[in-house]
């Protein structure tokens, strides 16, 4: 679904920003590099979130998040992915849409920018 998203996500860093909601102190710190999503990003992310919410419960679990990373060509162990989720404030290993936005900012700032975390 998001095979072409790598270029789109990188390109979107140069566009006019809109504020990124932070859900708690850790999440705000985790997003310090970028802290912004464009309106186009938000529309794309909403579609991605809905597509990967396999069970339709309004959240993404560890398996669903791994599917997103895999579609971008990144493969992480469960432990490494749990560390990323903890860093963005999803210590329960489940992403709501708000924490998914933080996750996507992390992906843009770290993986897609070449800072392979």
C-alpha cells in the first residue's frame, strides 16, 4: 500500500508545516526533530492507519506496526520495535491515531532520513 511512500514522506519535509499533536512528555521529546506534518501527510497517514488497522479496533498493535515498517523495507525485531514505541510514548505497544502520527514522524526523522535507528 505505501511502497511509494518513501519518496512522498521525504519530499513532504520541505512543505509548509502544521502542528504535530504531542500526547505526553516522552512523545513530545521523541518528535523534536520534525514536530510537523503537512495536511497532505495527515490525509496519507489516516489512510495508512485505516488500511493497517487489520482488526478495525481503531488502534495498531505491534504486528500491524511491523507490517507498515515491512512495507517500507525496514525489518525490526519485536524488541527493537518495542523500544521505538516506548520512545514515542506508546509504552503499551498499541498506537492510537495520535501516537501513530508520532510514529510516522519518527520514521521520517530516523529511518527515511537515513538515520537508521
